């Protein structure tokens, strides 16, 4: 099935470091979303982006909707242990539709 | 407000059997979507139900089906199970008001293992 290209696949960082991950696609998306999934749980929505060029923050998280509408990035500043988990980007191609296309995820590991 | 609930949380079946998974959306949410999550394929959209009607369907065989009840609760069914159907099945609900991009809230999933 269709998927977004998410990178990196995994990251090993020290507590306090900043993190950056991104998603790209060959197709245009109208909405970009970033989710975090903890073990044994479903994905939790972190940030939603609806307009090309939009830059949105949620605490230490910042995400941007690419100008071309084919990419998005997520930054986490000053990482803490609870940031550990798998981060997924997701896109919606049709406004109002519920179908989401997901990236393969970025597994974040933090060394205290 | 209670979140999306899915039952059962874990299930073990054998090849050829069929299985039914249940999802109760957040109160007031009328749209329910189902996703399959596997290590190899990641998160893949199965289908979406709104007002008891299937609105959208992913690229899965006809063995995968679903339905939605008048109270917005949804079930998905997989018939003639195959080993490759082993996965985490996630349900997500949203308000889906007219003209809006109402985002989805996911349940904890049902872990299906096919032996």
C-alpha cells in the first residue's frame, strides 16, 4: 500500500539533545499529522498541519507543512526520557476524508 | 470523556478461522476507521464507516469486512485467517463534522496472532 517516506528509521540520542525527523512524498497532501506511539498503545496525535508553509508548536515539539505540500518535518527540542517511542507522520490527500497514509515511523531512543 | 475502546485486546486464532473485533468510539464521534499495523507494512488503512455506511476502503482482500451500528460502535471481521493477518488492528474515531478535518483518535488496538 501507499506509504510516506519517513527518516530516519531510528535515532539514538542523549537526553537534552534536539531531534529532527521528516517525511516526504511524491504526491501532494492536504493535511500532515504527527503521531507518537508507545508500546502497547495506539498512536496519539501530537500536531496537525493544514496549510502549506504552516509552522505549529506543541510545547517542545515543532512541525512544519512543506511549501510543496509533499513534505513535513518534526523537531523535538531538549529531549527528555518520556520522549522515547515511535513517531509517525501521516498525510491526508482528500480534504474531509478520514483515510490516512502513514510513514514507517522513527524509533527514538534516549540515553539518560 | 472516555477514549476509544477496543475488545478484545489480545486474540489467538488458527489459520482458516474467522475473527470479529469490536470498537467503541469516543462519545459523540460518528466516524470509525480501521487500520492494520504490521512490522513489514506499517500502518495501512482498512476502511472507514460513518452513519452505518462504509465511506472508504483500503487495498485489502474481501476477507476483511466491517460494519457500524446505529450507536456508532463498529466491528471488523476477518474470514479464513492467514498467517499474514497477524497484526495489531487499530480503530480510530473522529467527529467528522461537515466540511471539517476532524482528526482521529486511536484506540489501544487488538493484537491478533494467527497460528
